């Protein structure tokens, strides 16, 4: 996805937890895109987290699936985010 969408500055994660960070072309956090991704995911039935810190206000979207998620559900999650 990072190659497809230039506003994705970073994709990181541990285990099943994944985070996508959105940035403007100058590298500064882009809360506008993070909020749009959050809203679009929610409207498609996917619950994601929009955490924030002083440095990254709503520019990171996190996916935290349950440990019982299947590979088909992971594929569906990625499709919904795309």
C-alpha cells in the first residue's frame, strides 16, 4: 500500500498490530488524511484506532485485530483499507 499511496509515510507493526502514518510531501504529519482513512474504514464496517500524541495528531491509523483473526479476515481488512 505504501507504494500505491504517496501520503503513507510509514507502515509499522508488531505481531498483528499494524500502524500507517500519513504525511504531507514535506514530511510533516497529515491529520487530514488520517481522519479520512479512519472515517472511510468506519463507514465500511472496519473499526480502526486513530491514536494521537503531540507530534502525531490524528496522522496515524492503527489496526488491532483479535488474536483469533483468520487469514481471510486479514485479507478482507486490507481490502477495506485500500
